[in-house]
């Protein structure tokens, strides 16, 4: 029972990170600038940055979900 809870948590974090990476690449593709931008000017940086931000945001979302239930 406890192991299943840990796996669900890790899958949630992994899913949010992957979703952030997809959003980061799409942001680079459609809105990224080509000159002078540190993060959105490179697809790798944009993907990693958004993945990291979504991972940090998933901690906040997970805390809000667990406090309500």
C-alpha cells in the first residue's frame, strides 16, 4: 500500500516534468526569439527550463491536492 503511494507520487512528478518539457519546446517553436534571448533562443534550454519549472510547480499542486483531501 505504501509503495503504491510512492509510485503514484513519482509518476505524478515525472508526468508534470515531461509535460513541462513539451510546453517548453512548443514555446520555443512558436514564440521563441532568435536573437538575444538566453532561455527561449535555444530549444534545449527552453525545454529543460520549462521542465524544471513544471517540476517545481508540481510540488505546489501536489501539496494543494493533499491538503484538500
